């Protein structure tokens, strides 16, 4: 990449509040496209030698990765080293290399094209096999092929782990599995070409307090020189490359203002989230993984309202055992020291495809509408039983709740409850340490069918949690992770608001708690509306919690209820947006 000192401002979606300034690095996550061309006469042997040289370089890269893997926890290191050894084997006289060499000599084509064609043939044959394990190996073949093509094209590789501390990550996209590597202690901020406001990358960035801008222009990234100064403006939705001295000074002042603002917000940590007329709102935190616990304590959260359990299944080839899940879950329960923790059962599918569950998930034309979440858990009950047993055992050390994702009908909740009771009875027979009573079993309202049948769901649920991210997506038919339509993703669509109201009222009539754990809870613009609709519990990223508490403490419940009624009387989305965005307590 060339070094260009001229300031470049890229507009995008500011998805995580904050500003970051530091050296930027373009992470090579998306694979390069192999060029295809015929060789000049007499060049085939030289081209084959170029491929042989690339193979040697690829072997060296993998050996370095093996050496780095030794520093990982033992189980993770063993799995990764086995995978890397398999990749090394593919680079040592395997069918892949022999086939590519033959294509260069026989078809007189360039090495990149030869590798890509051979990869397609082998991977295609693997994927047709009925054995899920063997079929999954096609991905290994593709990864080895991508590495060779990248080396042949002389494209520098940079992974998330290669970005130095304090660096800004720029990428075409970051997959759900890769978000597990986004450590706020290492990275200053992130910016990607793909992604929307409520996509997984945005959710993780907000939960970690990592400034982020998504949906930036891809072509302009070619102007970046690795290590050049960049600014991520998660408030204004801008990425500034090679900022001028004036721009740098402007953002240094903004950073100072943000630090002062944060100091003021931190003073609210121990204060209650109560409206001016005495309505108490419970504020809990959403967590993606245990490492976020150290920052949770300072947020003033009243427990954890949504702990996503998918992290235990990511970046591994096998499903975690009951003991592995128990150890991860009990760490969270103990850390909360008596504050309640709500564990959502496995929500795999849609935008979260994980290789450890490859044997249970087949390719689908539309994964978001396929086998996922509670559907997968009930189809493969051993997955749910293992999770239930781990959570029940952890519940001995502190209060826990269980939340079922993607529920559509009451029978799914009843089926899950029977499995929960069965697991509890079995553990009692095994003399395991357990709490005296079963933990509350709740339902996520995130599908229109669930919202419309909320009365029947309330009759079999101990609590509701509104997952507005998916509720909006399924109601308005907008893929929240698709940057081409992300701007059309509107939480204030009248249909969405009516489904929310219907669900909240059903829960209140049944006398069960109703919380909101979607991204609407983290935006101060919506706080008055949510309180006015009847929400008294919110779960959000801990980084957003102080700002929401600040908003609640200046609200009047009476004014909020009046505001909600006025909004629900509207039918024009633009008018609703204007009303909500201009509301003053």
C-alpha cells in the first residue's frame, strides 16, 4: 500500500460511541481473488518454480503459527496445532500441490489460477461426501489454497493478533467468530467496510466500549499505509485517514471532552436508576464473554441480564463438554457475588455459524430462517441438556436465570422446561450441589409470531426479554448485517412498536417481568419511549449503562408514558423518528 499524506475522510455508520486515535492496520480477513492468465511460451517451468517457492514460504508461516500457539491454553493449543499440522501435510507433496503443478505445465496457466482451480475441484468433492467431518475438511483445503494465492500475489497478511497494542483495526468485515478476538485492552478502535448498526460486530464493539464505524468505502482503504495515523469517530460516523494537524487538534479536544464526560458519568455508578417521580428501572449488562467481567464491576450494573453462551463453542472443532461449560459459567456467577445472571442458551445459526457444530448444521439458502437457536437445541436435546446441567450446577453458587432464544410457540418453552426438570432430577440423583429451586425460565420475544402470541407464551414463561435486534429484522425484512440495506433498519417502524407494546402488555397482565436486551436499550434517544411503554428492566452493554442511567434520572414517568402514547398514535415512520429524536423530558 502506498503512503499518502493527504487527509481522507470516509463516512460510515457510527455504531459504538467514542473516538479513537492511533496507528491503523488493514487486516487481511477477506481472501484475495486469484488472477487467471495464460503463460508466455517457455514460462511454465519458471511458473512451477514460483509455486514451489510459495509452498516453502507457506510452510514457514505455519511453523511460526505453531510456535505462537504454544503460548495458548493447553486444549486450545492442541486443537490449533493439529489443524496446522494438517495444513502442513497439504503443503508437502499432496494432491493439492501435485494437481496445481500439473495444471501449470499442462494448461500453461499461472500458479494462482492453477491453485484456485485445484482447490475448487478438491473442496467440491469433499463437500459432496455424506460424512460431515470429511465434508468440513473442504474448508481446510480452501484455507491452504488462500494462503498460497496470497503469497503468490505478494499480498501482505495481517491478522487481528498482529495488530500492535493501541492500534486501530481496519477490515473488510469481521465475522462473529473473529469478534471473540476483539480485546479492548489491545485495540483502540475498529472500522469495517461491511456491517450494520445491529450486526454482531457492532454489538460486540458497543458491549466493550470500543469506538467503531462500519460501512466505510472499500476503495479508499488502498490509500492506507500500515501504521499511519487514523481516527475512528464512532459518534459522528467517520474514519479519518492521515488527519491534518488541524483535524488532529480538533479530535484531541473532543477526546478530552469525552474523558471529562466519562468522569461525570462515573459518578452515577452507585446512584439508583430512578425517574424524577420515583419509578425505579433495573439496569443490567449484556456480556459476550467472561473477560468483560473486569470492566462490569465499575459500570453499576444490577447483574447480568443477557450472557451469551456462544463464546464457548467458537474457534474450536469440538462441542464443549458439560465440565468445560460449567467452569466458564460458574466463573461468571461467582464474579457477580450474588447479583443475578441470565444465561441465554445456545443461539447458533443465522450470522453465527460455528465449526464445532458442523455435524449438526447443514448449508441453508437462508440460515436466519433455518435450524438455529431453540430449534437446534430441541432437535439435538443433548446440546440443551449439557447446557442446562452446567447452568443448574453453577446456580448453586449464585442466582441464575435461563433465557430461550428464537421461541415461536408455547410448546417450545414447555418442551424445554421438561428437559430442565429432567436434568435437575438427574443431578439430584447424582448428589450434585444444586440450588433449592429451579431457576426462572424465560422467553426471548424476537420473532413476530412470538410477539403476536405473547399471551400464550406469558402463561408458560417466568419472564420475557425483548430482543429488538431480531424482532426488527424479521418484522421489516431487513438483514441487519447487510450494509447495503443497514440504513433502512428502523427500530421506530410502527409495526415494530406495536409488537413491542403487545408483548410488554401481555407480560404485565401475566405478572411476569419484562426486560429489553436489544440495542434499543443502549440508545438514550429511546429510553423515554421504552419506559413509557412499560419497560422496567433493561439489559445493555456495560459501556452504555452510565449514559442510560443519566437519561433515566432526568425523565418523568408520567411524561414518558404520555410520550409513548403519542408515538403509538402515529403511522408515519419519519414523523415518529422526529418525535422521538426531539423529545425533551
